[in-house]
C-alpha cells in the first residue's frame, strides 16, 4: 500500500510541475511587451466648457496644478453626480480657504453605454474646463486602462485615484496627504499613499456570504503569496501618488482590468517606492460592476500571470526612468 501511495504522490507532483511549466509557457508567449499608450485620435482631445476641442496635456510636462483627481467611470450616470458633488464641494471650499491651492478633476469615461460623459460634462460647463475635464474613450479598456489614460493626461504635482461611486469619503484625502508627507524624504520624489478598508474587514465579513468571504480570503492570500506583501488592502480605489511615482509605475503597467492595483504596487515595491497604507472611511454603494465569482476568477488568473511573466522575463522592470 505504501509504495502505491508513494507512486501516486510522485505522479501528482510530476503533474503539478508539468502544469506549472505549461502555465508559465502560456504566460510567457501570450505576454505583451512593454506597454504602449495607444490613443485613438478622439482620445487626444477634451472638450472645453464651450464644446471646443483642446489637446490633452502629458504627464511628462511640468505640473501646473497641486492636485489631479482621476475618476474612472463606466456606466456611472446615476452614481457619478453624488461623488462629483461631494468632491467638488470639498475642493472648492479648500480653495476658498487657501487661494494658492489648485486642482483639476479628470473623469475618464471608459467606453460607457449610458450618458456618463454627458453627465460629467455638465460639471465641466459649471466649473470650467480648467477644473473639470472629461476624457471619453472610444472603447472599454478596463478600470486600470481608464485610470492610466487619466493619469497620463494629468497636470497635478500629486495624483489621486478615486472611484466614481463615492464609496470613500472625499475629505479623507487629507489622511492620504498626511500619510504621504510622513514618508518624506521621498526617494527620487516618489511616494504612494493607499487608502485601506482593512480595518473594516470584520464588519464586512459579518455582512457577506460564506462564499464571498472565502473568495476574499483566497484573493488576499494570492496577492500576498504571488505579488505584494505588507499591504493588507490593495484594491481600495482611493490612492494618492506623487507625480513622479505615477509616471514611473503607470508607464510600466500591463494589466488594464481589476487586478491593475496589484501590478501597480508590485512595480512600486520593485522600484523601492515608499508606500503608506492609510485607513479611510468607506461605505459599500450599490451598483458595483464586479461579478463576484467571474471577476475574482479573472483577477486570480491575472495575479498568477503577473508573477509568472515577471519571473520568466516576459515582462521586465528597469530602475531607470524612460519616457513614453
């Protein structure tokens, strides 16, 4: 009996090794090289408040604002106004208190099928295109792709990623700013502050089904085991980056869908960019675009491929800065 069990164990181990080699091979041959920011002609412009086309700036230009807020939006005509009202209310109040404070909000419509761009453009007309800009993508790229397009068209010294659902209270940006400042001196002017919901985990588990809780723990384990350690919540959509950190990380980003946050932080840790994880207020908002099982499955595959592609050299990171 023992020899049979040993043979089965050896056979199982051999199968696992073969499977890993095959998966690694697939990951390698299907990998794209260093990502190129492809823009359709229509995506190189934004409409000013008068409806006239203007050329979008580049992250490689010198900053002209203190803060850029990038909001990826896909079919968000209903949830976006609540978030925009809160964010702009806060930003306008802050500017009145400190006239030297300057900002812009960039709403990136990720190929929506509803009226997201029209809803966002109303804010451009109200506040002016120097403060609110709308980028409408020709086709859906995924959340990571939309954020990347917004980041690469931003003018801020610091760049905030914020979800369109307004789940995180916008004034919590001050917590991220404090966390970012506490990381100084910033090596090569690079630092990142990540909003975190990890302190709310016990409460969220109580409200979730056992299946969703199992998926959550499985995803957290894969993130820790394969890609990013030391960050408990990689997926919170509220992140503040210095301009240099944003340009370095997003210019190396390959993943354009939900798991892009993980690759972003993987790149940041490789480049030894200091990262602060900051607890923020967060409320679950109805209307999430995530389909629990299939979205987690896709993200799990992306995590495995992120690790294997960097491990096999299909994707490479360099310490030196390269302009796109």
